[in-house]
C-alpha cells in the first residue's frame, strides 16, 4: 500500500525477494501536466510493469472496500506513504497486521512531512522506522530502525536515500519477523511533522542565514524556497552560508550575496518563474540583480 516515488523501492524489493504480493493499493490517478490528464501514481506504474493487480479506491471507509481487502486473506500489509487513513477494519484484516515504513526516527517527527521538518530543525540525524500500525498517528510499536546523517542533503536527496534504506530494512525485517519484539514509543518525546504549507516556502530575510539555508534544502526540489524581486519570483534550490552583514534582504555584491538577520546567504542555483534552474552566475548574466537591491 503506497503511492509516491518514495514507496516504489519497497514494492520492487518485496517483489524481487519473491514475496507473494496478492494486491497493490495506491491512490487514484490524479490530473497532472499541462493537459491535466489523469496520471497513475508511481506505485501503480511500477506494479503494472510487474503485472501485479492494482486497486485505487478513493477511500477505505466503506464496508464493501473493507470486505474486498479482507478477502485477500493477506499475512501482512506493507504500508509506505499510502496517503489514505486506514480504518480499524483494514488494520485488523491481515493476520500480522499492517507494517508501516516511516521516514523518521520515531517518536520524533510523527506526521506528514518528517524529512522536511528534520532538515528545518537542523537535526544531525534522521532515518527510517518500521512500525506496527495502530489507530493513532504514527504511534505504533517499533520493530526496526536505521539511521542516516542529514548533512547538507536536500529533502529530495534525503527522501530518495531513505526510500532505498526503508526498502532493504523491510525485506530484512520480514525474514526475522518471528523473532522480533516490537518496542513501544515514548509518547513524551514525540514531535509532530505537520504538512508543509506553501506559505512556509517564502524566504524571510530577517531569519539567520543558517536557518534560510536549511529552508532552501528542506523545500528542494519542491515547492522551492523563494524570494521576490521587481514583481518576479525566484526559487532558490541551493545556497551557501557566508560571512557578510547588512540590512536583511539587501544584495551585498554582484554575486548575489544577500544579507540576512544573522550572516549572509549566497544562492548557488536559482530558478525564475517559467525558466529552467541555473547557477547564479548564469542567471545574473541574463537578469542582473545589482548590489543595493532590496529583495522581498
């Protein structure tokens, strides 16, 4: 049960490990692209390549959908970024319940955007937790974890790395499932990774350069941290913290070094609306932003 690219490596790993996949559940096709044509999810595309039966209900709340799910008589449901709430009848249907791949070291960052929140918070480490699902939001007992260093990775890079780690951790865990003992989470140490609001992606130059650089990485490649200049929006996809001082949002030199509330930030990769992403030097050759300019 999964939907985005994050879930694809797990589907591939389970299939390649010769597990019997009786069904693949994913969210329904969504309109995408200029023509807004319905596009199947990445998981659906991968499942169809492997000739697996795919189901994409809008909801699992109806008795009919719950009975259809129970009829598979599955031993286990593997869940990875599915995106639909699983009612108790679904959680109870497989003999061994539902095992979820969550992209954080629980109980830290329960919720919808754990990778972005870990980067924004400056966490040095994050990881994968395999969790026995229950009715609460990412509250179930934990079967296995794997840690990774956050470093200077973007959300896109970190998500891809965690997807591969989660897939291998799941395959390994299933071979040892009989011997594993699930450990309860410490609810007192829990934090909530709320869904990303697009309003959060606008750069506030009064913040420190370090915090803005985290924001750039947390929102790369999407939705992209951005600033405004002369009525146009610029997405910053990579940046570095450097020394410098001035009024927050002021351009300090011809290389687009920008003063912040503490320190300065130099964008390395920038994208104008409707244009491809490019390095800052190339951008400035075609669209100069002069020293002294005030960015919004």
